[in-house]
């Protein structure tokens, strides 16, 4: 996924991320997340192997092994969730990089920028108070007929 987005082999990208982190901070972030993904992927494999070892064909776990089995299954689920979250983070970084490189912004962005520009340029004239209406206070309404302290 990273190789495809940057159009270079991963080994070259690793050296670029370490040598010139300021030039492409998104690459540095993607490579940092990738290294964490490798660790969590290895943890998934270890937990899977442990579970397969405890629940192999023809084996019935002993009663005292049930807690260890449950703990291993929970650790496997956590490692899988971490791996999935890291994959999504890399995908979000790649999406952000592609969005930043688009020469022609989407129409919605251009419209929003134009609206901001217009609102900055437009003179602001305060609306005169209407007769017979009291100005509204910023806080809650207070009864003003009683004594003040």
C-alpha cells in the first residue's frame, strides 16, 4: 500500500523517512505506523500459534488450562484490532497525501474558500435596535423589578 502510494520500493522509502523526515512528514508517519504494524502482526501470529498448540486436533484442554486459553484468545483479538487500526491509519495517511497533491480542489472546497473570502471583504453594518424592543442579554433572563444587591 505504501509502495504503491509513493511509487518506490519500501527499502528506499525507509531510508528516505529516516534521512529526510522534514521533506515528507506523511511518509515518516506511514513508515512509523508500518513498523508498529509489523510488531502487531507478529504478535497475532504468536497468539494464533499458541491457541493452535493448546487446541490441536484430538486435544481436550484441561480445566486449569481454560483461563490460559481464554487469555490467549483475548490477546489475539487485541492484537488483531491493533493491526486493523494501524492498517486504517496508513490508509488515512495515504488518502491525506493524495488529497494534498490534487491540483484541482473539489468544488465544495473552492466554494467554501470563496464564501470565506466574501465574508471577510463584506462590510459589517450593525443592525439598528428596533423601537419597543429591549436588547437581549447574553446571560439568563433576570427579573429587574426587585431590589438589587
